[in-house]
């Protein structure tokens, strides 16, 4: 985490400019176009230019103080737009990983489960090696494990928990904070990079939300929103797969180090279900089962 914090401090200005100001300035320009042109003259560039010329000819436009105030206002508005996009991105991330316990999420989960079961049935019935490979590919395209989330991204992250528990008996939720401290700096750096790439795709989706809202006043914002949403969808799946694979690989390669740090095994251990279960019991701090009494 110290590596992440130091890198964040060194690039704070760059991130502020790249994530807030520049995209926000582009969005602010579209807002101006929406205010000036509206739906009827949405693509009338000449009218937009005339409006800018009238503003430039205003007597106060040559005043240094006024220019400074306007520039500060533009930067503040662009930054505010960027913050709104990041807030929308946080909501998008939560939606991507939400559980399917309420309507309409339950409907989507049932649909995904039905598709997964059909693909799994085809896998069970496959007779040749090529049929088996195609069936596995179709099933994994839905989810690596039985779906529990309304989105592919949610199930891809859930698959890591499920696969780690099935293989090692390890509860990843309780083990991960300790495992993070036990892995080398290079591993943490790779995980941070992958997490930032995943967050950046949610940021694209956040901007798509803002452009979608702007489309109510200026229709050219709607194609921009669609393009951003499509790009976010493609990139988010790729970024999710990379992050999930890195998390699972970290467990595969370094969970034995965690077992050593916890004093649960000797040198050069092999991660087994017994060790994974021991790590889980240690970290979750669950009370041991009560043995049955004579009358039970």
C-alpha cells in the first residue's frame, strides 16, 4: 500500500488534470452547445460561432479580472463535472457487483442461471473433445461458476471466491487483507495497476451517464453516451478478467506465505484444503464447534 500511496502523491497533479479537468472541459463545451443550440439547431456550428463572437465582443471580455474569474469558473465547472462523473462511476461499480436479491436483479440472475444450466447440460452431454471445448467456452462465457449476480462482472469476481474456496477451503474475504500485507511490492503494484484499469472503465461509464442526461437538452450527446457506454462495456470485461486472474494467481502463489506468517505450517509448504481451512478458521476467529453431549 505504501507503494500505491507514494505513486499517488507523485502523480496527483497529473491525475487531477487527466481525470477531472480535461474530460470535464469537453463536457462543459457540450453543455454550452446544448444551452445555445438546443435540439432544433443542435448541429448549427455557425450559430454557435456567432454566439461566441458576441460574447467576445462584450466590453468586459477585455478586462483582465473578468478573464481570470471566467477562467477560474470554467476550471471549477470542469472539475465539478469530473467529480459528478466519478460519483456516477462509483454507482456503476456497485451496480456491476450487486447481488441479485431484489427485483429486477432477481430476474436477470434467473435468466443467467438458465443460460448457464443449458450450457452446462451441453457440457455434460459432449461426446467428442471438440464438442467439450465448445461447451466449456459457451458455459464460461456466461460464468465460470453458477451465476449469483445479475452481471457478468459480478459473477467473474464471485468466481474467484468460489474457486479459491473449492480448491483450498480458503475464505478469500477474510484472508485478502492479510495476504495483501504478505505479498511482495511487485505483486501489489500489479494488482493496483489492474484495479486502476478496472476503475477507469467505470469512469467511462460514469461519463456515459452524464452525456445521457445531457441528451435530454441536446440530442448529439446521446450518440456520445452510447459510444462511451459501449467502450466501457468492452473494456470493463477485459479489465475485470485481468484483475480477477491476478487475484486468483496471488492466492495460488502466495497463500502459503500467509500460512507461514500465521505460524500454521513449516517451511516450503504446499497449500492444501487443510491449510486453507486452518487459515480461514484463524482469520475468521469463529468459535470451535461444540462437541455433542452424552444425550445428543
